[in-house]
């Protein structure tokens, strides 16, 4: 039982950590977005609570320095050439 109580406490602590604000993709080390290769994009979607949206998220690699990044993006951003197929 002590393990499940600790797990429950850890889960509650994760929800208290503030999320990073949405940001446009870019490589902080190189200072540009010219070398980005997008590996994953998830558009905004409905959360279990119908009044809330899950924010869009992107993962990408900087082909110049090799760093990997993943974070939320602004609602109106999508990777170049990306289209939603319904």
C-alpha cells in the first residue's frame, strides 16, 4: 500500500509543474529555424473534458547541430506543407 500512496503523490506532483508556454520551432543553439526537420506534429485535439483543447505539439531535429526538440506550439502554427486529411 505504501507504494500505491507514493505513486499517487508523484502523480499529483506532476500535475503541479507548470507547462512551458507554446513556442515556435527553432534551434536555440543555431539561432535559426532554417535547418529543422520535423519528425512529428500533433494538431490541437479535444481533451476528455469537452471544453478544453489539447495544444498542438511538434518534435524536430536541427540538421545543422543534431539537437532534438519537442514542445507545444501556438494554435495557429503548423509545419510547412502540412495538411490535415479528414
